[in-house]
């Protein structure tokens, strides 16, 4: 016989699973309704079919591009650049935050510069990066890193400072040094914030890479968007945006799975 607590827990799990199914079903129905209305509006000329295209035309172009192999090349280029900028920005930003925490003097000196750099429109630095690093993958990745790492540094540094002082005092009471405080208390306490920052970096990395491809690339989803605008092929533009949305969703879901695994530990 199950206890009342076990029965209540089972009921709770059942309600959560049922709610999750209802949410997924509602999301799917909203998507289907949106696509259906879009197709109908384009077919009936309620919207400009040249400008807004239609789901059927986007699907046809997708099949064509998959068939000739060009789409996979563009997807691979952009995905690789985005993953690289995502990883580099996260590692670099976390390392900078650790340095700022470790050396308070450096933190005080760099604080106004970080604030200015965070407020600066980093997209405007794109041409400078291209001239400095050359028109290639490096400048595109650097653009993605530049947009992401400042936010990472500021958020993670703030998380380091929000560590419960009581835990730190316990380590220090037993003779622990600053390295042990960081390894045993500060860093583990900031892991949830770091994972949450990854979610933000997903979007920022895609923005940075796409902007970089706008400026310099000859392949990639950003290049497809610019080329589509140049030749007034807005179906190609919308196809690129749709693929970006799908890939970004996969990346975001991956970070969410990492977060769930951490919470279960």
C-alpha cells in the first residue's frame, strides 16, 4: 500500500505530465493555424505573395535546395560559426568574470569600461573586425563572440558576488584559501546562473554570426538572406529565417536539457 505522500506525489506527476501534453498540443495547433492562415492569405492575395511568400513556396524551395546540396553547405557554415562563437564567448566570459572576482582591483578599474562596452552597439564594430582579422570565418566568429562575451562576463561576475557569505566563512574557518573558496563554493553556486547565461548566448551568438555573414561571408544563412534581398527573392529570405529559428530552438533546447540534468543532481 502506498502512503499518502506517495499517492500525492504520483498525482502531482500525473498532473504535470498532463499539463505538459496540453501545452505541447496547444503550441502545435497554434503553429498549424498560423501556417494555414498564412497560406490562405497568400493564396487569396490578402497579403503580398511576392513580399511574404507562402509556406508552400518555402517548402518547395527547401526541397529544391536540399536536392542540389547547396542548403546543407550554408547550414553547416553558419552552424559551425555559431557553435564556435557560443563556446568561445561562454568560456572567455566566465574566465574574465573569474579574474574580476579574484582580483578586486582589476574589477574596480575595468567596471566603467565594461559598462561602456556593454552599451556600445557592437554591430558597428563589424567593419573594423573585418579589416583587422580579414574577410573570413575568424572575423565572423569574432563578431559573435564580441556580442556575447560582455553579457556573460557581467552576469557571471554578479553571480560570483552573490554567493552566500556563510559558506565562504565555513571554508575560511577550516583554513581554506581563496582558490578553495572559488572551487568549492563560488563556482558551484554560480553554475545555475552560468547555464541560464548560455540560454541568452544562444540568441546572441546567432545574431552576431548572422550580422558577420551579412558583412563578409560568401556562404551561410546570413549570406542567403542578403542575397535574397538583393535579387528580391523573399522566399529565400524567409526560408533562411525559418531554418535559423529551427536551429536556434535546437540549441536552446540542448541548453535546457543541460539545465534539467544539473537540477536533478
